[in-house]
C-alpha cells in the first residue's frame, strides 16, 4: 500500500495589533476627550481662583448701611430741622452826607438790608420789627458815620461800601440785642444778623 503523503505542519499565526486608521471612529473621540480634559484643567488652575477671589463691594454711602452714610443722613436731618428766613428792612429816608474833597459834593444813600432770623411766628415778627424800629436812629447814625469817611475817588466802590456797611450795622445790632426791651430779642436774631446791605440809591451831586 502506498503511504499517505504527510502534510506539512502549519505554523500558528501570530496575532497582529489592531491599527486604527486616522479616519476611523476612535480618533475623533480620543481627541475630543483630550481637549475637554485640557479645558477643565485650565478652568481649575486659572479661572476658578480668579472668580473666587473677585468680590463686589458696595460703598457705604450707596448701601445706606455704613457709618459714613449714617452720618450723612444724620447731618441732613439736623440741617433740615434748622429753618432760617430773611426779612427786608430799610432805614427810611436817604441819608445825606458831605463828601470829603474839594468838589463839595453831597452823597445821598438810601440804605436797606436783609436781616437773618429764625423761623418766627407772626407775633414774633411783629415784636422784632418793633425792636428794630425803636433802634432805627442808632442804625442810621452808624451808617452815617461810615458814609462820611468815603472819599470822592471812592464813590464807585459800591461793593466795598456794602460790605463795610454790613459790618458796621452788625456792630450796632449787638447793641440792640443787649439793650432791647423785647424779652426774646436774642432768640429772634443771633449775632451778626445782617446778611446783606442794599443800596437802591447811592448818588453824589
């Protein structure tokens, strides 16, 4: 009998690693995971600490809860509780004085003024006007004393004269406050109550 031809032994095939082509499914997925992980790391390292440390503060003046805001409100309340008013007075007929100089000019000045007072009732205003009227001759003498000191070349300095007259009249009102028979005169007006002097007429001829 003929013997069968022996079959050559077959070598066991070695498994080959699976190669993923660049255009396959796994490539984009892996790339996406890497990108997301990178962004997350950046957020954790750089952005989050900044957000945690950055705080928004509101000025106490705007919030109304701070000390400064409270003091401002208290100050406003105090100012609103003190009310002042001004009453207009005049010294009557124009005051005539001779001007120093060679021209022989006569100065005619009609003088009025604003008197600063508190928030007076009508009867208190009447009492104040009575006291001022009583001492009008004293006020006129004080004004006349200053007007006689004006030189001829000083006639145009009206603003200066108003300020000097205001000071002179405030000195006279100190006397009024001390000598008036009106009991509450010092409550009606404080020291230096003349706020402004008015000169509706101030001419030399």
